[in-house]
C-alpha cells in the first residue's frame, strides 16, 4: 500500500477543523497484521479493524513536538515537519515485522476519540535490541 492521508482528516482540513500548530500529533509503528494501511476511511483509531501496534519490548510511541507547517512553492504543496524522535532506545524484535507508521492525533488517549491522520509505508523490519530512531525526510513527514 502507498502512503496516504485518511479521508476524514481530508474533510477536517477542508473544514478548517484541524490545526497542526495546536494538536498532539503522535506516531505508532504497526506490524504486518494491521489494517491501518487499508482502512482509509477510519474516523478514529477504534474504526481501524486491526491496529497491530508494534509489541517488541522497549517500544513506545512518539509524541511529536515542534510541529511546523511550511509552504513549498516549487513543489506546489504544504509540508508538515516534526522534530526527530525515538520509539525506544533498546527495542526488541516484535512478534511480526513492522510495516508502517501511523500518524494520529491524540485527543484524550481513547481509541474512540483519537483519530488517524496519515499512513506511511516502511521497509519491513524487526527490532534487534537497538534504538528505533525517527528522522524525517527533508521534504517533511507529510505533504499536501
């Protein structure tokens, strides 16, 4: 599956109901049984059939601080940039390979209220006891 923005988030953006300058943006690594990579119409995390969040010891989701939104005129788009982070300093292998990164807005920590923003495919990998670091692409983590 390719990278995408969830359909309800597109609607929030068109209605000006989503401001990346003020949300609590987070990231979860998902493993190969996830349906987050195909449930593009999910309005909240509870609507994703199978989340299959990474389960290797030492893993933790990222709380992205320092979100900036920039205009990229040469490419006719807007880019969302976040500070680098780590999913854990010593992350053991999960029960399945990690396959993607789910960006979501944390509203209150409940799956019925927190909502997915975007999916990013990752090259499948298994933790090996080292850190899983996140460094964004120079083009930003999300582009519109």
